[in-house]
C-alpha cells in the first residue's frame, strides 16, 4: 500500500494491521510458500472460504497454503480489527524448553544458565513481574 517500514528483516515478511468497517470484506495476497496467521484484536470476522464460524477478539487463525487470506466483517455495527503476520519459512531446527525457544539443545542449555545467573540479557530477570 505504498508504506515501507523502517524495520528490515532478512527473510521476506509482512505485518499488516487491518480495520474493517461493518459489513465489509477484504482479500490480502500472500505468497503461497509463506506461513501466515491473523490475531484478532477487536470484533469478530470470518476468515477463509471454508470456514463459516466467526473468530472473535483475542484469538488467532493460522492459515494453510493458498494465495492469500479472505476475511469478512459480517457485523452490522462493530468494527473488526486484526493483525496479519506472514513470512517466508526459515526451515531451521527448533528446540523448545519451557518459555525458551532456540535452534539447538546447547543453546537452550546456555539460555537456562544465563537466566539462572542473571546474565546475557537476563541481568534484571529476578525483578521482572508478569501481569
């Protein structure tokens, strides 16, 4: 839409913030090889041709392969707002332990050590408060 972000990523990505007025629809092209999901911020919408169930705020929709995303705001009075995030897959290994996600078990081990000793980005971790 003619707007470029000051943030540049190595793999191609897309981060779009949509607001659809009541009784409107839109289609956003996404390269077929990319992964994509939408996070609904406000209202509810119908995403895709197969799905007829509206998805409401604070939920996400993960999309399969295709040429894009179609969405309908079928409400007669409420705005639908959602973020659409998509990108070219990295196809790299993923190792997860608790809240930590890295590429190798060695990186997970180092991250747990860093967290335990409050170092390497976790310097103030013991003072963090989750809300």
